[in-house]
């Protein structure tokens, strides 16, 4: 008989409003057959199958949060291990990935493949459970099929072609199992879609599931994942990529197709449309309609803020979410501990002390649109050539509590879209939190003073790699609850209940639909504009046709497939900024070598006056130079050299 110890699940990993599912380990070792006799123990097994997903909510577990060009960090994050570990995404951004001990390794049997074996063991044994109705067995099987598909997808977008483990390969580890050849990337995608299709047939809508099972896959989240999978399969990285046209497995079989298949975009578009329809019919949609603020702009900014938030696991937009794991006060996994400002001339922050050491890059600051919904260099009404000079807000009413009147503000920060003001905090703008000091609740918001020696600024004389320090002069407001005090933020945020992070939002489904239809159609039609315009409407900017025809220096851009490709990709990068998506999007679009080799820039944060801070208005300065993306090698992660040696699996090209 196969023997196994009961696994202690005890993990905060579920989507939705589920509590921790704890299985108390027993002293004796039980057989798998014995475990699967009892419904309660099988429930714990299903929980174990979902155990890897929480890592995608953490800075240490999800390298995509910090591995692109969105955030600037320093060597404290890269090399000074905290109680959980370093934030390794920054190392990948620096080009420090390696084959001896790969960063964020998911190939070894300790990671996704081990959990896939647990899924297989469930499939092989669920039929033996005694005190379960057949309908319940089918539901749980569908939940596990969906999560197995999820793990396969995570592997494929990280490694390309992978080894598929047949259902008969369970938890008993065998070296021979991993000596199987890698299979064609389309075969991998086909298997993922097959698992999802079988799950979707059985899974009910989220609202129809029992409360304790709403944290597992439901019909909407499985359909959303299927849409994502097919969009990736159709994307240039996987669809006729010439750099991998000769890549073969150990049997000599090709692993990529040599020419792109346009029909893959049609299948992706139809999957997006199906997911959108089912979700909308079930009540999902974009978060919008907030009315509690004094101005239209402030209400739109709250819509944007809440689009990525699900306090108590409640959100109409986040179709696919996972509970956030936080372990202790010193954990580097707390976003807010690195993004909230450190007030150098005050003592109002504690528990934990926020250090403001992860800051938005200038690239992201400049990526956001103007108020007309256009890139800053394409809006004929916005003075692009004057962006690094000083000015003042002219429309005081519109920008009430956003930009102070009668205050010198960098023109780069004026007349920008609501997402800019909702997500980015900049020098001499208002701090978005209602108050900063609990003992002095101010009726007026605090002005951000970011220069050396000022409240938000640094006291250090120079940029210090091994000191916690904001390097760019900006602060990230995305993922921050602005109704909370900076003082004791951690304690307050815990009072909101479960705070899962989004893996797929409705906004993504709309943008994927626009992208897929644009790539399939020779000339854009309403199917291309529909999704992106919904996202732009919630963002408080004109639709694509209006923006480009009435305000742009290049009106024709929005009328062609190539032009809309450029527009959709930029919209995607803006809407999903700082959510761990750009890391993967740049790869699937084959744009990573162009974007990820540029030094990261910001302002001279160790200057005490405006002239010095803004580099005498000559433009931003380099604040992090170590960058590296080698194409085509870095489009896929390496497999550990030890695994390659032992199993004989073919290594990814370039490694």
C-alpha cells in the first residue's frame, strides 16, 4: 500500500471568503487509501492541491511584481535577507538569473510538479471516498482539474514547453517520471484547455457555490483563466516564434511551430467573449459609480483605487483572486511596508515602520495618459516639450484636493489622467490619504514634500544601495487603502478582513478581447474598440476614437491594426500597472529586450531645493543602472543545471 503522512494545510491560500482550512497532522502514518475513505480528509487533500497559489500574492513569491521596469528598489531588497527572504524579482530585472540555482525555480519536485502529483493522486482515489455523493465528487474533481490547469499554465509561461504528467503519476516521486520528454508547446496549451473545459462543464457560478467552496475555482474564474491561456498561446512568444523554430526535445521533436497561426487569435477572442458574457450575466463588471467624494475626479480615483481591492473578499471586478499571505511584522511581503513613505522628520509611523524604499520608475510615471486619454507625446494640447519645467494648476475646481493651488508643480504632473493621480504620489501634489497623523486629523490633505530634509524626503546625503531609501521621488498608491491612517497601517488593514490580490480582473478580460480581435481582424471594428473603451470610460478618459481623432497629433493611429496594437498594449500596461502583469506581457509580446535593458530613472532625491531635485529641469536622472535582459535566452526561465544533468531534460535555449 502507498503510505503518506497527513499534510498540514494551514495556509491562507483561498480565493473568496474562505477561512483557513487546517488539517491537524496525526502521529500515525496513514495510507492514501485510508485518507480517501473519509470526506473530511479528502477536503484537506483538495486544500493541499491549492497550496502554491498564495505565493503569487507576495513580493518574495511572485517575481513579476518587481522583475520588470515598474518599480525601483535597492540592494537591501536584493541581497539583505529578511525573515522571509529577499525580493528576487529585482535580481531578475538586473539580469542575474542563473542555471545553477535558478531564481524562483518552479521546475523541481518541491514546487508545481509536486502539487500536480497531489492533483493526480486525488483523481485516482476520489472514487473510493465512502461518505460523499457522486455530485459532490464531481464538483471537487472539477475544482482540482482547474487548479492543475492553473499550475500547468504557470509552468508554460515561465518555461515554454514542459513535461506533462499523466494522471496515473501520483505523489510517489520517481526520477524516471521527470525523464519524460518535453512536449510541443501547443500540446501543453491543449492539455490546459482540456482540463479547464472539463472543469467548466461541472463548476457552478461563484454565487451558487457553498460559502466554504467559493474560495476554489468557480465557473467564472475557470472561464477567465481559459481566456488568458488562449491569449498567451496566440501571442508572439508562443505563436510562430522564429527564435525557437529549431528548438527540439530529447527525442528530436520540434517544440514550437515555425509560422504564426492567426486562428489562435480567433479562438482566444471567442474565449474572452464567452468569459465576459458569463461574468456579466452573473453580475460581474468594472468597479465604478463611487459618489462619496466632493468632485468627479476624486470619485473616479476611488473607482480606480477600489478596482484592485476586495476587502472581505468582496469585489464585483476581481473574477480570480487569491488570499494574501503575510507572516510577521518584518516580512518583506508587505507591499505597504515598502511603498508607504518614511517620514524622516516625524515619528508617526510604526508597526511596521514603512520605508518608502520601492518607488515607481519614471517610465511608469510618463506612461500614464494626459487628461485627454493620450500618450503625453501625442496630445497636441499638452506641452510635451515643457514637461520638466514648473507650472501651477489652472483648473482649481477640477483638481480640488489633488493638486494644490498657488503652488509650483512640475508640469509633468499637471493635466494627467485620473489613473495617474490615483496610483502615483508626486512632489507638491496632495497626499491621497485622508490624514497622516492620527493625533491631528487634518481637514485639508497633506502636501507631499519630497525633497531632502522635507517630511516625505530623505536625510541621506547620497543614494545608498544598502539603506532603505526612495530612489525615484515618487510613491506608489496602487494597492493602498486611502481611508486608513499611515500610523499603524498594518493594524488597520487587518481590521478589513481578508484582502485578496487580483489575478484576473474584468478589466483584463475586456483588454484581452480587444487585443485578440485586433490581431485576428485585418481592420479594427467595434469588437476591437468595445473592450478597451469600457476600461477607458471607467478611467475617466475619452474613448479611443474620440481621443485620437480630436486631440492627437496622429489621428490615423487608431484606425489601423498596427496602430491599435500599440494603443491596446499601452492601455494594458497602464491599467494593469504594478499588478505583476507587465513582466509577463512584455515577454509574450516579444518586447522585453527593448523595454527591460534601459536604466531606471527618477529625480535627484538628495537635493534640498526644486532646482536640484528636478535636475535643473533638464530631465530625470539615472537612479538604478544595473539592468539586463538577453534575448532570446531570458524569455524563458532556466531549468536547474542539476535537474538537467540528472533527468536529461533539454535545457531552454541560451542557458
